[in-house]
């Protein structure tokens, strides 16, 4: 019995080894791109053209228009889609490299989470009328964010029939969690854009903050794309999902600019909310899967390098904003 089963068992292991090491004949089955995705891409282009302000940048000392505020928030959202482009050159990844991708995304999200929480705890604005310390507001937001993402995770676990971007089951659940976290994160960024356009130097500071966030959003788009494309989602679909995670930025920028005094006190709580939710998904979803696919040591090294790179980018953006 043993001698008869051994060759079969060995052959199965060999086949698995070939598949995991990137057998060129083993391709990820790419899902067809739905028509609604192409419609969304066309809509993005139309919005970019129709909302283009004239002049593009407010004149020095001139109060920015609502159109300016929306358009710069819109540009930050569109830039998120660029994060999916690198995966166009390597869409078919074996499980080991999917783990590497998840480790990179986890490192980015942990760095972004730290940046959000730190920004919330050190928030200082003369128009902040709240009597509650910013640390308390940030902590309250983080706790609510953790509770929210746990409730969301349990809800998604009870709906295995969910499908997103051609994915189903556990892959769909993970992609939706990343999508929700990134979208929640964008609400606070949108408020930040709107607030930055207010004040005496709003025309210059708002443009700079928007440009900085646009650069910052590219790796966040990559974090969204690596949960989709290695599992079969098409590039256009990944781009649309990445952009949609940043949709709240232009939508929140306008009311935050118009009602700046009302939005400033809740900004630390919003930063804490997004930071707490993002940290949970990075630590308990992406890192766990990365360890399973690529091993503990590889995951630790890759995620640490990714975290350091993203943190360096955040520091550069913050330094530019303060100067």
C-alpha cells in the first residue's frame, strides 16, 4: 500500500511545487472586464475635463473657488488609479509573490496608519474650537474604527456568496475590507484638502497639499490593486476600484472648505478612525496571508522595508506642508 501511494504523493507535491514557483504554463485565469468598468473610466475622463477650472491654479492671494477645491480633490482621487499600473507588467503571480505583494501592502498601510494617528494626536489649528484634547478625540476615533472594521469583518464572513471584481469567498471579503478601509481613510484626507484651501495662504497651501496627497495615493492604489489582480481581476477593474477608494476626497473637500469651522474639530477623530481601521486590516488580514504564502521571515523583511519607504514618503510630505 505504502509503496503504491508514494509515487502518486511525490508527483502531487512536485506538481504543487511547479505551480507555486511560477510554472509559465500555469496562468491566473483573468476575469473579463465588465462594461460598467469601461463606462466608469469614460466617466472619470469626462469629469476631469468638465470640472477643469480656468485658470487651473488660483492666483496668488485670490480666494480659491469651489471648483478649484473640487478639482484638486478630484486629481488626488484619480492619481490612486496609477498604483495599479505596475501590476500590468506582472499580472500572473504565483502564491509566493502574492504573499510578497500582501506584505508590501501591509507595510504601506501600517505606515499610513501611524501617520494618521500621529497627525491626529498632534493636530493643532487656531480654528479648533473643541474643548476635548486632540489625543482623546483621536483615540475615540481609533476605537470606533476598530469596532467598525470588526463588525464589518463579521458581516462579510457571514456572506460567502459575495462577489467583487470577479472574486468570491475569502478573496472577495479581503478585497472589500481593503476597499472599505481605504475609502474611510479618504474621508479624512478630503476634509484635510478642504481645510488646507481655507485661510490667507489657501490658494498655495491647498494646491501643495493636494499634490502631496496625489503622490501619497499612488502606493495606496497599489495596495488596493495587489488584493485584486494577482487573483484574476483585470487591470481596468483594479484601476476603477482604486480610484473609487479615493472618491470621498473631492466630495468631502468642498463642504470642508465651505464649513471649515465645523469640520476642523472632528478632523482628529476622523484621522483616528481611519488609522485604527487600517491598522487592523494590515495586521490581521494582509500580514497573516503574507506569512501563509511567503513565510514569516520573508514577510517581516518585505513589510518592514515597505513600511520604512512609506514612512519616509509621509515624512517628506509633512515636511513640505510645514515649510
